[in-house]
C-alpha cells in the first residue's frame, strides 16, 4: 500500500507535514495506540535539558508522530499489574 504525504501551508507560508490516522495505524495496532506512543515519547524527550540557544523547527509531539510513521520508534506494550485490595 502506498501512502501519499500530505502537506498544509501555515499562515507564515511554511509547509507543514500532516500525519494521517491511517499512517499512524499502519505502524501500530491502531491510531489510538499510535498517538499514545508518540505522546509518551514526546514527554520522555521533553524531560531532557534543552539548549535554549537552538530553536527547534518542530514541536516534540509533531516530531514524535513523524518518527513513528517513518518506523523509527520502537515500543513495547507492558500490562499494568492490578493493585490488590487490602
């Protein structure tokens, strides 16, 4: 299956990549899991100290979604243990 990349133009005239739910679902079991994986990775990256002199071109969540659809993020599902009542 071939996915066509979607682009949108920002008010400043820059091109912005649009990540579709189908692209996310292609890399994970479903689109909801994909968004959760990308969000968790973005939170993880956000914990690292940043160099304030460098301005990033993309937000962390956008970058994480891009890495996910390109197949650059590896993840593992871990079942939560239920707490015993007591």
